[in-house]
C-alpha cells in the first residue's frame, strides 16, 4: 500500500478524552473514530489489525476441531425468558421491540440461541461431542464506557459453546479451550495468564479468565510470579488427547493466580513471599463450564447409549477480539507510539523515501516495494512529499515492526537502512540483504 493513497488520519496531539495509552494511540494513529459513547468506527488501519487477530483466532479454533458459524446480533427475548436470564441479566442488556411489539434484544452473549439450535437438530449421543463458535459483534450497555475499545459498549467477540454427554467430556472441552487460548495469545505476542475467576451472569462453577498484566488493567490480580515464567512455545498438541490437554491445563493453572473476586488470602499466604505479586490485569478472554444449567432449563436433551433422555453438559468460551487490539497496545508501546508484534501488524514493513522525486531513490523504493510484495508480504510505502522527520514520526506512531529507509546518500554506498521498531536498532544493508532479512521474520 502507498501511503499517498491510504486513509490514515493521524493526530499530532493527544486527544483530551483518551485516558489510557491504547485509547490515545488508537485515536492518534487513525485506527478508530468515536461514533457515540463506547461505540467506534474502525478505520482502515484499525480494521487490518482487528482482522489479523480474528484470523489467528479462527486458525487456532480450527486446529482444536471447533466449527465456525454465525448467529444474528438481534435475538428474541423469548429464548432468554426460557433460561430465566431475561430479567436477571440487568441493565447492560439493550432491550428493544420490533414493529410488531415483540420483545427483542441486542446480543450480549448467545448461550440461549446456540442451545436452541442444538436442541432443534441433535437428538442422539452419536452426534456428540460438538463445539461451535462465532466471531460476531456484541452489545452491552455499560454505565460508564471508557478506555476506548477496552471497555466499549459495542465489541467484536469470539464466543464458542461446547455440548458433551458427560461432565468428563465437558471438562476435556474446557481444557482443550484453555490450551488453544494459550496458543492463540502467544501468537499475538501476549502472555495471557489463566486465573481462577468469578462466573458472573454466565453461571457455572468452573471458570478461568485470561489476563494480560498492565498498569491500566481494570482488575486487581494476585499471583505467584512463577506463572510469568511459563511459555507455551512450539508444542505439538493432539487436541483429542485428554491426558495431554489435562497436563497442560494443570501446568498453567496449578500455581496461584486469581482475580480479586476469587482471591483467597490464606492460599495466597502459602506462596513464598518473594513470589507473591499484586498487579492490574486486562481481561482478554474467559472459559466456563456450567453443566446442565441451560440444557435443563431449555430442554436440550439427547438419547444416551442406554436409550435414556439426558440433559447435555455445556460450556462457553470467549475471546475479546476488539479488546485485544487495545490490550496488545497496552502491553507493547513506547513514548513514540505503538510497537506491533509481527503476528498482528497491519503492514509487515514500512518503506520511507527520504527524497521523494529523486530518480534513484524513487526507483530503489519501488524495487523494495515490488520485491516484498512478490514475497507475499504487505509493505506500507511512505511516498508522500513530506519532511523526513514527519515520515519517521508517522512510522513510529503506527508501530510497524520493521522500517526500510532509503536515501541518496545510502544508495551511493549501495545500502539502505533497516530499523527494528521494538529494539530501535538500525543497520545498513544492501537492498537484497535487507529484503531477505525482513522476509525471514515472517517465514
């Protein structure tokens, strides 16, 4: 993409309404624009990051054997009355009526709707286990929406639902999701710690939140610092292997890590004092096992091997896709701007032409752009007739992992400058060597 043809409305000053780093930088980098309180338009740069995160989520869900689908954003209130949650959910639910006076609602979550789909089509244990998920817009009418996409009213979310015959099978689904989530977050350059949490209006006894440590986090968290040494790495996972999933789940959840709602001071005191940590965390996902809560209430039963009708065991699993954009920025930035991890970056590399209009510099930039594109990467070429300082400031603000700087002086010596945004290190390389090094980061 050539920046002269792109829509990137960057701001030089910090917006007054932005209270935290991610909100400030998303507005300044031209990623979002507020439409109403807690509701944002996603501009081209922001949408690219959002879609990159969505792609990673889809890929990891597919590896775990989960099936993608799509449900409507508007649901009938009748389903929620069946489960008993229509009145219990509270004022966060946006309740509306259609032209015929029927009670409807804007989806905050979809346990009722997915259960209705299941009970209408699955009648035998032979069609189980089954896990389906969607990535869809949700709405929760927050009393005080703030912090940009970190706590908006409209948000983009992955919500998945498993249906199993027994609790043992459902707990395998729980462990399978925990493992797939660990892989998902690490691919985004995040360390998301699974912490014992409160189930809230979803319900159920077993639940873990995934939290990214950050000073601006809404939740106070208590943890054994040993959990921050755990990494998922490049493990070969067989998601059908119950023992393997159980082992990984225990590895990542045995050490103390809890949100403030479930914090147990007595248990925390058993952690060696030097490893007891209290911090803030940003929730980026949550998994639940809630047994037959919805299936019993809504008549979602199947015939088991003995011919008996039994309620199915269920769980749900969410990832805040739009919230992750903010969480990544909170975890990865400096005083110049965003620092995108390579897994989610909107463009793989920036190209800065120090002397637009110079025949040799223009030709060199065009060649770099062409070679990177042919390699399957997407560079952002700043071909504007602007001062070098302004071009560098824009690249630092939007946070692309790598920058190629091209100017007449370097070209006389046969080199261009390659800069790593994360470390700030620069080196002079031949154009061919610079291209090869950038390509190697993504292959």
